[in-house]
């Protein structure tokens, strides 16, 4: 969250100060203060809807790229596969300062949750036609 610099004039008399209070800079500064005060009182749970919206957009992009491959990968071993992926993200962060894709991390957790709680959505290997190994969470 970018903070707006205090635009209060250091030099000048009363006339300049009165003009400042009518300026766009002052209005922007006041708006930023109100926004920060409002954000400081927010509970983490109040941001779930915003996060869910972003996660949904990420999952839609992943579906375009990967289709339903997540449905073909068995639940067994998903913790190891996800841990390996996370290790790669942290390795890239440590070695190259690449940002960790938190929405993708959350997406792996969501897929694991869906697999465990809705096994009826999974496609069994015998119904795939061919038993191919797919590298996905």
C-alpha cells in the first residue's frame, strides 16, 4: 500500500496554508489517511472475498493452460508433489529473488482440498484409456 507523502507546506504564512487546505493535494492526502485508518481496523477475514476473486481468476487461467489434468492425478502422494513445487518456488526466490506466486500456492492447496473432499470429481486411471503419469498437484 503506497502512502501519500504529507503535502503540508513547511514555509509560508496563513494565506498559503488556507490555500493549501483547499488544494487537490490536501484532499488526496486526507483520502489516503482515511483509507489507511479504515484498513488498519480491518480483520483478515474481511479480505477473503477479495482473495477468492483473485484465486478464481488464477484458477481460470490455469484451466485454460492445463485443462482438467488435476482430476487425473491421484490423491496419494499429493503432499510430496506440492512440497516439491513449493521448494522450487522458494529456491527461485532465494537464488533469483523471483516472487513467490502465492495464488498458485493457494491453488495447490485448494486442489488438494477438493481432491480429498470431493473424490467423485477425480478421473480414475482405468477410465483414462491410458495410464499416463501427469506431473501436477
